[in-house]
C-alpha cells in the first residue's frame, strides 16, 4: 500500500509504503449517501472507492510536517495500491463498535458485549448491508497511479512522461473471483461458509459438506 500525507501549510507530501496481505474495507455509511440499514445494498467498488479517497487529518490528530514543521493545519491522507499482488484478499468490516456515554451519546470506535469503560459502555453490532461484487474486478481505479493522476493532473510530467514506477500492468489490474467467505449470525455468535471455484465450477463448503453451487447463489 502507498500512503500519502500532504501538509496543508506547505503542500509537502510524505509517502510511506506498507506491505499487506489484503485490504480491510469499511461499508459506506449514511454520511456518504449509503445507509447501513439491513435492507440497503452497496457495491464492492463503492467500498474500494471509500478506502482510496482522500481524507482530512484534523489538527488534534495531526503531527509535525517533515518539511515545515507545521502541526496546526489540516493534513490530507490518501491510501492506494502501490503494487498489485497475484492473489488479492478483500475483507468487508462487518462488525461496528461504539462507546455510549451516560447521556446516551454514541462515539465510534469501540465494542459491544456489556463491557464498560469508565462512564461509557461498549456497544456493537453486525452490519448486515448486502455488498454486491463482480466476478471480474478491475483494481486500476484504486492504484497509486490513478490517485496521483487525480491529484496532479497534467503535472504528472514530473514522472518523465510515463507511468510512475509503482503501477501495475493493465492485465494485472483485473482479478477473477476465486473464493467468497460468508458469515451468518450475529456479533456474538455465527457460522462461516465458503464458496470456491475450481475448474470453472463453484462449490459450497460448509464444514465437511461440499456441494456444487450456482453462480447466482454465490453472488447473493
């Protein structure tokens, strides 16, 4: 992964490359136009777009800029895929946690099961939003080259009139769906099954039971 943080004072961008075996994706919230109600549906591409979009780092979470030292201005952070792996693992974050204070206000970033933390109680739930996915996924829009092109436009000449070194060939940006892991149940208990493709045929793996599956069932 390529992580770029741009200073709001001088415009300097610091870049960090982090190795990873997969991407953990949030389900787009109501604030982004997609409610997380049980009857709602979003696309995998929407989850990837949210992951790769630029976000602001407020001054209370900021840190000194490596060039000018400013830590008061809002910084911008953006994540993107630097190099694409032969096999790509995408995980949907299905479990949401919050802290509820005495007054009943909710604060994101915690957990449920009756656990308390001072004046707050951890509350959590499973996000049952249906996430639709393609059987062929194009990862090109979520690569570093796309993020840089969106940020700099024609100033990409800085790279010498060619694609940045951290891009992947077009044929390697497309992935064929190979397996899907599905969780049924609640945050407290549940069961996992897997759908796996072998020689063009889909199979449903439920513990020791393996049966053939229809692609339409896999997509659900």
